[in-house]
């Protein structure tokens, strides 16, 4: 960048932006094409990136050429490539090319959609696109949709609304602390629910004690009899139950809680039902898998994440609420400097009224581009293929004498472990050995740089997870992961004495 | 987009991305060059954008050409142009070109920095760049910096940490509800503090009653004697004071609370001091204005927003905390599926441990590009110029017989109103008339599409606000705003009977 590229008291010139913009687009095109050549898990040691960066900021302007060169030299080797077709950890995701183009426009417009007035198109496109997604998922009409940044925040808003809905609590005005007239509040979710639910409860002043974790059945689904019993027991003990969080696609095993039965309990007990479908809920876009959201028509709120399994760049979490007036009561505060005539007249929706954050990016744009570029059928076909690949991998595991599957595979995520034949010792010794062996196996597999898997624990067993969710992942990549697992276990597996 | 651009079960081809990417970059370059030609405030009626969009999602892929054409035809007319040089509302901002380039790379990498492992470079660049910003602001060493999405969330985290720091509260484990052993908790801020503080208190279960708003002096700064008296009174009445939020640059008038005196009160009373410098704190980058953060070396936490007045695309809020171990205690929950060897060993920082959200975008990249492209001196020069323009406008107001200034101008935001000569009637009648007149003036000025101002109320007076913060705004634009104000008031002002 030369002196002429940056106007003395303005921004980069449009000509310079055009030049660097083309350069960055070319870089991205090459990157997206070659991403499978990078090590998927960044092969750097703690502090290695930091040590290559100056400890103090530049006093004078630096050239953008230098910044882009440093990006490639210093930053890129420290990046774990979520775009890599061998990324099978956590939930694999893709920020698809149409979504990237949407983010580019959104960054350029740089609007803040706190009020309708501060960008009417942001608010109205968000309403329309979230209604499209609602239809694609087969959810009922009358749900208000709003984009949050993450499922952590969507669920926070859900639980805050549930808290606001407790009759007579007046939590918005009076809070919870030091009040003799307020009972202890209890939220229920399964032992397999995401940690964000507990974190949200802590944030909202309910504490970890305010979350009662219900046991799951053999397939890691919330046990509804245990739920009903827990609610009854808590009522007797003076707790006030107020909310149940059911999960469609838990993080460890992607198990699906029995939402219809849970909805009936919530109806009977007068509890808010929130469904965390951040990952698994998206599968309802596949017509023959619409059943995964069975019962969700009776939920008070539900979250699904387009940035997880709908090819939308992070961040984009779709939050639906059947009782937007409660959500608004939980959060709306309109100081004079944010009052508008149209907001007062309630002829528009000011999105700042429905959540914690005042500022909001134009996120609907990328989701709009993604849905239009792929179409509902195209999106369904891709999810269907991911599920097929997951099932294929599960079949290989099932057919192997040296591996075993540790959970059902309702979607595209497989929980398994190596379990070599002929291990000696007591059952306890075997289990301890298997835990160490599988931890070592995961480390060896991830060290190849070809694939990246993550782990969990199921019934005390160290469990490997392979999750298919990237648009670039083909059967060849899954087969290669299986090959690497077999190679590495052959090197590691020595029967316990 | 043709069939060939979208691989049947993959993403857009790299070639297609390159082609559309160049097209989008060219559009952005033209837009940034021409943005002053658009009406700044979107001239659309409620529902006008929505009505032009299909009510149902496309079943089949649509061409990206069509999506980009619809973006221009349907979305753009509904956009309020925060990039417009005549945008003087709220706090004017700029997502500078280097920042846009950073966002492009960040969208392309699409990493989630929840753990160090899930992208070491995200975590380490964030640490380094936030330390650069800390140095630029003259804040002391030993503050941990982390990027949040918005100041609403940064302050939420600050207050959550303050709550966690209350001795014996055990809020993380036990929550606040239904506990006889917990006192009512009180937070203090001025009447001029941002509404997000109160919203955060509601979210955290403290309620509106948990926020005591302290009166301000004639210059809208928190009255420290009133603060000390309120704390004493509350203690006598059984409240437990736990936190004070001071503001550097309040939203209405940009007044600066007396942080040094507030810090002394907090020290004496054992209260957490959080400083909301989301807008005004950034001025400390100007060497001769470093005084705006005086006393902040004694704060427990502070927020400044690079997306407000540091030319970084929204969202990017810089949160600093002197007691990261308390912040971590307030939020950290590490389920098995997120455990890593390096995290357990505490040889790295896993950023998910320090806030509400698990998922996090690679936001440090854009801030790094901005700081490098402009340099500290370049950034300071631009802020200095904005302040000069604000002072210039204030001088015009002060010199006019038909306008009056309603607050001091410490930065680049001017609070004023039209106050035509020779108004008859009682003082109450005059004030009521002036309120109506200035509301009509604001509407008339904004309807021109040339400038966009916002309003507030100060001591019951309808107050216009002109905030300079856009990189494209020159003295000519501020002069034009002043011209329009004078034109419109000449048309509107009829002396009250």
C-alpha cells in the first residue's frame, strides 16, 4: 500500500480497496480449493503465533501488502482448518461460498440493526428469511424468528423468557436476590444437554443448583419418567419448576430427547419448553427426517444454528419464540435516545427489544444467499449425504472386530472406540486400558494432520467422535479417516498383560 | 450462476467464487465511493422491503446473479447508510476498508475460537492485538483483553464478574433465588448511563431495583457525593452494594464521569469498578486526550468498542479485566467434549472460559488490519479531526441567535436545539413549544436524505444530537448539516402565539 492508497484523513481509496479486494478474493478462492492440503489441526505449540508478532503496535501506517504477507506467514500456520474435508471434530461446519459473499456485503454496509429505522432491510429480511427457514423445518406458523449470534445466547434468551413468564415473580423489576417471596427456581435438562444451558442458568442468577440434570436411557435420551418424578419431588421440596430444555441432537452422541412426551409434561406442569436443536434440528429440512422435530410445534422456543449445519459462516443462530411478548418483556428497555415514532406505534419490530445485545450485524444477508444458492432441495440433499456418510462410517465400525460403536447414529455423528480383540484382565482393567488406548489413538490420528476428530465420555468410557458436516467431505475422506484409525490402532494396540 | 458453478453435493466451485467475489468487491468499491449519493436514512415505509420478498423459500437453486440483483433492487433501498458522510446519528461509525478485508478473510476461514486448539492463531492474535490497543489507550499492564461482540455483553460479563466476586455469595453454585442468606444486591451508575447496564442487571437476576441511578451534575457527570451517600444509605437499609459502572462518554451527551473519585469510593467500599468507555474511551488514543481514561488504571474492568470509534466493522467490543480469574470463575464450565490437554495444563487460554458465548468468530483479524493500516498516529489524527469537526459545529451553534447548545462537548458529539428569538408565552409554554419544534425540525432535516441526526432528552428538553465519527465526513458535510438545520428552522419557526 502506498501513501496514495490511504487518504490522509479518510479511509483507503476505493481504487485501493478494489485492488486489495481482488487480491483477497483470489487468495480465498485458492484457499477454498486447496484447504485439504493444509494440516487440519494447527501444528503449533502454545505461544508460537504470539512470539512472531510485535509486542507493540505500529506508530505509523504499515503496508497492507505486509499485513497480508504476515497473515499467510504467521497466522495461517496457527489456524485449525474448519474448512478442511478431514475436519470431523465437534460439529463439522462449512461457511459456504454464497455465505462468504453475503458476509462481504454485510461487512461493507456495516449497519447496526438495533432499531428498524437504523436499517429497515436488516429487520425485514431477517423476518422473511427466518420465516423461510421455519417453513423448511416444518415448524408451525406464529413463531417469531430472530437471529442471535450463538446458541448459547439463544438459549439464554429462552431461559430468560421462561423466567419472566413465572407468574408473580416480577424478576425484571425486582430481581431474585434477597427476596423472601421468591422460591428457588428449577430448570430441567438431560445429563447430555449442552454445557451452555448450565452456563446460561449461572448467568441468569439461577446457579448450577437451579439446573437439575435428568438421567438418560440407554440411548442417551432424556428419561421422561425420571423427569416427571424429579418435578414432583422438587415441588414437594419447595422448588418452583419453571422450564425444561429438551435437546434434538445432543453434543456428545446427537441423541434426540423425546420431545412429544416432554411437551406433554410441560403442558401439564405449566413449564416453558425450550428445544435446543442447534445441530440436529436442521435435519428436519430433509422431508423424510422431519420427525426429528416431532413435538416441537408445542415448544415455547427453539434454536437451530445455520452456522452449524446449514453452510452459513459463523455466527448465525436462529431463535424462534412462540411468545414474543414475553421475550420482549424480559428484555425491552427503550431509553429516549432510541425512541422512534414507528417503534412507539408498534408498526415495526425493533430487534434490540428481544435480546441482550443492542448492536446487531446484518446476518440475514448471508443466510438469504445460502438458501437461494442451494435451494431447499439442494440443502436437503447435502444433509442427506452427510447422514449417509456417517451411517457408512458406522457400518465400518460395526463390521470391525477391533472397534465398537458406543451410541446410536441418528444423524452424521458416530461415537465409537477401538476395542481390540483378546484383551486380558478384569473388566475394570480392560476399561482403564481402553480409555488410555483410545486417548492415545485420538492423539496419533490427529497428529497426522489429515483428519481431526474429537472425543467425549460415555458411561465413563473415553469415546471418539467422528462428525460429518463439511461440504467438501466425500466418502473418500471418511474412508481415509477409517484407514488412519486402523493404521494407528495397529501400531498402538498391545494387549494388556 | 450456472449449474457448473455449484458442485452437485459440494459448494460453489473456486472459479465461481473468484468470479462472484470480484464482482462483489467491485460493487463494494463503487458503493464506498458513491455512498454519499444515497439517502442516508432509508426512505421506506414499514413492510415495504418485506412485501418485495417471496413469502416462501426457493425449492431449487437460484442464480447468484439474481440474488445480487435483488440485493441492489430490494435490499439496498431499505438500508440506512451508516457509511454515509452525512450520518450524524447515535454514534457515527466506519467499517474501514482494511477492516472489511479482515472480515472477508475471517468469513473465509470460518473458524470457531472456542478453544485455543480450535484455532491457536485466533486466540493468540486476539491477545496480542488487544494488548496493542491497551497500550495505545495508556491502560496499565496486567489487564486481560478479550473481544466480545457488543458492549452490552462486555458489561454483562463485567457485572457477572462483580457478582461472582461478592464474598460468600456462591452465586455460581447456588444462584440468587429463594435464598434467605443472600442480601439484595445493588449496582450504581449515573442517570446518564447506557440502557445496556440496566438490561444486563435484569438479565443477571438483579432486576431494575438492583440498579440505583445516581444523579448527575450540571454537566451530566455522575455526582460522587450523591454516590457515596446512596451507598451509605443502602447499606443502612440492608442492601449489599457490589459494583459501580462509570461511563466515559455517555450516550446522550458524551459526558465523562469523574472516574478517579469514583475509583476511590470503590476502593474504600470494596466495590467492583467497571468503566463503560465504549465510545469515549477510544479518545485516549490521542496522546493529548489520554486524560479521558484518568482513574481507569484502578478499574476492575473496562470496555471500549473498536466498532464504534476505531473504524472496525461491527461487531468488535474490547473488554479488559484486571481479575481474569474471577471472570473465569463466573463463566467457566468445561464438559468432557471440550477438554484438551493444553487447556487442562493451563498452558493456553481457552477464550470460551471468559464469557457467555461458546462460539466465537475470528474478530481480531480485522482489528489487526485496521491498526496496521492506519498506525497509532493515523488513528489518533482521525479521532482528533472528528473532535475538531464537532467543536466547529458547536461553535456555530454557540454563535447563532436561533440555536443553543445543551451540553458540553468533550468529544465530537454536540447536543443542541433550535431556540428561535422572540418566543412569547410562559416558560412552560415556551418549553413545550420548543420540544414540538425541535421534534419537527429533526424530522424535516432527516427527511432530506442528506443527513441523519438523532435525539435525546436532557432535563426534559427535546435535544438534537450531531455525532461525528465517520471517516468520510469532512468539514463540508458538517457545514451542510448546519445549513440544512438553518433552512429547515426558518421554514418551521413560527413564534408561539
